[in-house]
């Protein structure tokens, strides 16, 4: 157990549905992340939050809408998804958020187990 | 764009053998970090080992060690005395000041056979 939980673990939805993914971290971290993991491809960073503020949006389609009400909780709201959005969605947290242009830290990201999303 | 390449999509070895997973990366930076993450079939990704680029000494964590060749931009992971629990996807990643977060490889699926 790494201190990051995600619900649900599996989700099947139609293209017209609206659903939400939830992530919670119990590590006292300040940064939270959403990743998309597709088979045989590198992890794709979607969003980064630092102290509840969104600091990164990697050109993610608007059908994905993140929400971070506090530094321990992160949501990903889904609506009108496409079949190609089917993937494993991973949440992660770290003590310090990454910043472009700042020398990197050794900060480790702690991952949740993921939500396996299937869009029909 | 900076990239991380894991040239072995899948590997399998017998239990107790030593296995090496390869990773090469492309960067123009001098100060960065390299990571190996493990994702077992239960899917929770965990950090295996990390290396600071300015340190010449290779990092080790119990049965896991790296062979860091900075000039060649190579960062391989060696697993000694492999165990069934080592069966997982292994991802290599590097940090960069030019992007937020890490740059990830596509992963190597490692199967340890009894």
C-alpha cells in the first residue's frame, strides 16, 4: 500500500455517460497528478496540481475535467468520452510539485492502483 | 523532444537468474535524475531505484542495481537472484527542466518463471 487510493478500480461507460474518477492521498503531499496509461506506450501526463492549483494541462481534451478541492483529493470528471479514451488512469502524488525550468529534485511520485476505464 | 527508449518490450528468465533491462534516453541537460519504476500485475507503480546524473557511483537497492553510462545516455537495471515477485512491467523515466514531470519509456514486461 503506497498511501494513494483510487476509486473505482474498473469503470465501463458509454460515450454519452458522465462519470468521475476519485483519487485520495494519505501522505501529506502537496502535488497530485493524473496520468493516462495505454498499452505499449509511455505514460502520458495529463494534469498536475500544486496546492490545489492546476499547474499543468498537457493539451488534454475538454471531455476530461479535473478537480482538486484540497491537497489530498483529486477528481477526474469524464463526459462524452471516445472509445480511444479507454485506458488505465493513474493518480500519483509527490511532496514537491515539478516546475519547468527549475532543477529537478529527487522527489518520488507515489502512484495509486489505477482505474481501468473502458468506453463503449 | 526528449525521449526514453526501452528496447525490450518483453523478457522472461528463470527464477534466481540475473536479468538486465535496458534503457537509453536523450537529453541535452547536465543535471537530471533517472528512475526505474515497477508496476506489478496489481498495477500499483512503485519506485525501484533512482540515480542522480551528477553522481558517478551506480545506485544499488538490495538486489537491484543500475549501470549508468552518462556519456552513452544509458541507464540499465540489473536484477540479481530474480524472484517470482519481480514479475512486473518496468518503466524507465528521466526528469527534465523543459517539461513538467517525468519523461517515461514504454516499459518492459518482465516475467520470472519458476
